[in-house]
C-alpha cells in the first residue's frame, strides 16, 4: 500500500511489518532501561507518549509500526534537554523522497533528517544499520528520528 508523508512516497507491506513488531514484546529502550539500568532510556520510556508529533504518530500507524516498539533510542545528550536518536523499520521501499543516509565518499555516510517540529526530525532510507543485530532481512526501510525531551525522572541525569 502507498503512504505519503512530507516529501516521501512509501510502499509498505503492512502484513510483514505487523508480523515483525508482533514478535517484539517491548521497545529497545525498555530492554536497555531494565537490563542495564540506563536512566537515559528510562527517561525516554517515561516520555514516549509525548516524543512524537501527531503527524508522526499517524504515519507510524499507517506504516503498521507501534511507536512503543522502537528498534533503538539512544540518548545523544544535549545541554538543556535530552536529544534522542531512534529508529524503526518497515517492510517496503522508498519510492520518492530524499534518502536520509547520504554517502560521505569515504565508505561511510551522514544522516540528514527533515524537521517535522521544533523538537522532532525524521528521515527514511533503504540503508539498514544493524549494530544491535535487530534488522530484518529483505526489503525494509529504516526510519531514523531525533526527538528532544526534558528530563522527568526523579533521580539525577546520567
């Protein structure tokens, strides 16, 4: 099925995407918060409901992605608030729109995202980073996002 969002036209296999996320009990931020007692991930989980603009929540629904099951959410640090880089996958392809993973000419790439709101940026790519070993096999699209969130946990930031 075709989904449009900003400058992108996306082809999504909803059944394959749903099956992928149905096999996951929780998002990686919860796993990290619980297994390594990561306060940055616990803070993200506490604010996850507010992390995504309404338009992005609707997009994730259209792509059959539960926003609570991120593949990654890393606290990238920020002087006043916390900047989180996260990602999702969906089965399908990017038909139109910029690829967020831009080759740097030295075998690597830069990630270039589009602003959705003052606190949220997003991008899509056929490139799949798989540092955690969670990327599915086949034709999948990686969604990268940045979101800025305040610190809300009672314990101090770490």
